[in-house]
């Protein structure tokens, strides 16, 4: 539940800020009467995301168990990659996002109302499809409403924050917000990656590494098994599963992939990002 709340909050706030920038540009340029086309594009984007999510879910349910495990595992790994790309992309482009969107909106205004709706549709639709792809791996195998509740709460909080920021009633340090949520999402992505590996092992597409227990070779034995201490069906086991995809009996391959991911991605994320410079600025620096 927490993982979906976090994803919904971050992605929802990104979408809210995008819509706020588009609307603010129209207000600033005395084009309030064209704001409705922004909302038209937003509505179309939401409808597209819901349609794609529903289609994929229905198609998934028609597959055999092995195919479901294979598809689910593959999509989980892709979702982990998408989360990682999204985090680094946002950190790299956040400073110039407003200017970029305003430039796109200026071009759209010159082309007409349909172009305004198209800009809103494409920008919000991109965020929505990213969110759906990331959440699908956790929602698809859910047997309780918690993932949906978490996602819904995240979106609602994001919308309220977006409205408050637009109206100036709420002051949020967006840099710190995206930095902290980015760090937490990397932990979540590591768990999603490990879960995807487990599904592919269940489907037989990835090997189960062998181990030696008591002098006897076992196929696919776990690194450790603390199911008796943290039962999967306990409230704290469910909490850990919902937040970081914790598994009390992970396989060796899961543990290896999880460790490698964090060992590579966390240092890259914690490293201070380079500030992009324009060609003119680069020449100045070189001449100096």
C-alpha cells in the first residue's frame, strides 16, 4: 500500500505541476477562455490510461499460470527500469521543465485550441502511462484492496498539493521532495526487480541457483527463511511486502539482483548531479 501511495503521490504531483504550468501560462497570456482545452486534454489522457490498464489486466487474466508468471515477471523488471529512468530523468530536467512546457504551450497557442489540448494530452498521458506501468506489477497480483487504496490516496494528496501550490497556499520545497521520494522509490524499485526475478524463476525462464544445505544439494533454496518470524500473512509481513516488496524467503538470484541494483543505482543517485550548461556557457568556461 505504501509503495503505491508513494508512486501515486510523486507521479500525481508531477502531473499536477505540469497542468499548473500550462494553466498558469494561459492565465499569464490573458487566455483564460482556453483553459478548458487543457482540461479536455487531461481528461483524454486519463481515459487512455484507464483503457490501457484495463485491457492489459483483462488480457493478463486469460493467460496460463506459466505465461502469467513470465509476463508479470518481465513487466516487473521493466517497471523497475522505468522507475529508475524516471527518477534520473526528473532530476536532470526539473530545472528546465517549466521553460520547456511554456515553449510547447506558446507553439500550441499559435496553432489553435486542438494543439493546446494535444500538449496537455501528451504531457499528462506520458506521466499517466508511466504510473500505470509502475503500479501494474503490484496491483496485478493483489488479493486485497490495499494497493488501490494506497494509489488513490497518493493521487488525492498530490492533487490537493498541486492546487495548494498553484494558489500559493502551500509552500513545498520541491527539490527536497523529489530527492527524498526518489531515494525511497529506488528502494521500492529494488523490491519490484526482485519480485520480477522470482516470477521468472517460478515460470522456469530463469534458473534457480543451487545451494548446499546439510551436505545435500537443493535446487533453488532460499538465502534465508524467516517465515516463522515474519509470516507473510501477518500485519507486519504484509506491511513490509507492501512497502519494499520484502520476502521472508528470497532466492539466491533475487538477493544477487537486489544487491547489485542497489550497489549500482544508489551511489549514482546520491552523487551530486552535474549542472547542464549551454554551448555559450561552455565556451566561456573554456576561455576562462
